[in-house]
C-alpha cells in the first residue's frame, strides 16, 4: 500500500495530461518548435504580437478573460510537451507548466495574461538552450536516463540500468560518467533532489509524502541531503520558493 502511494504521489505530480487541444495551425507549430530549439532571440521576435490580441482563438468560454485563460493553459501544455520531446525532463517541464497555468488562473486582466505567456515562452526557451548545450548522444545512456526519470519513486540500482543498456555495470559506470559528468548514483541523487525541489515549490504534497514518493531512505536523510545541497531544510525551501518556477 505504501509503495503504491509513493508511486501515485510521484506520477500525480509528473503526469499532467491535457486532452482538449485544438489542432494548431502551421505558424503555431513553428512557434512551438522555435521554443523547443532554444532560440531565445527568435522567440522574442515572435512575441511582438500581444497574446491577448491574437485572432483565431476558438471560443472555449463566453467570458473573454476565461477564454483567454483556457488558451494560455493550452499553449503552456503544448510548449511543455514540445520541450519534453526535445529533451527537457518531465519533472522540470511539468513544474514550469503548473506554475504558469496557476499564474494564468489568478490573472485579472488580458494584459497580465500576455505578460505571463511571454515569460513562460522565454523561460522554456532558456531551459531548452541549456538542454541543447548538454545533449547526451549515446543511446545506452539515453535509455538509462529515461528509466531514471520514470522510476525516481524507486530505489534505482546500477545492475538494473546495466541490464537496460545491455552493458556491464563497470562499463556503464565509466560511460555514464564520461557523458554526463556524474556517477550513476550522483545523477540519481541530483535528479531526485531537483524533483523534490520542484514538488516543494509547485505542489501541496507534505514533506513526508515527497520524501516517501521519491524513495529517500528516510525524511531525515532527505532533509540532510537538501540542506547540504542548498543550505535549506525542506520547510525553509518551501517557505522561500513556493509559487515560484523551479530552476536548476
């Protein structure tokens, strides 16, 4: 029961599914692809037309402000998915989308929604620029990284990753370090911490739930790990960063 709960907690946070997209036109696809490419300069050029003045939006609500909010949600969800397909981690991409969708929901004016939309696009583009600079080329390591992201709620073992990559544990360790700059254990620990930070800043899960859902040995271990990483306890981190977009 506990293992099922921790799996649910983690995947509730990550697996946001938005099933109400209108098919975007070609220029919109180009826009998403530009963000995915990390070309911040070009994204800024494409943001010259205010979001709230764009024509062609479908009518999802009779209330103009609500209609604009729905379209911001759709755009944010699309950008999140494009960036995930471009290599951005699910944890980070969905953390950002949750943050900007929540901001949009709280917006009071169309102009405020445009500002939120523009900030969201630039933020994603900047994260994708970083992803492009650190692309992992090996298929074996990509398989391992995908497995790690999908199984952060478990204790991930080197032998399991080696089996997935069809490599010996020793060779995988050397290759992983060469391509990522981290040992396998360091990488897993880093990604668990990044996800924990995202959950602290963008969700209402308790500290205990976060600790359990990411399979830390204990809550005190999680607390000590985070404190060593950034000098803050989980409570202090949440108090300082809740409601702000997570950045590595």
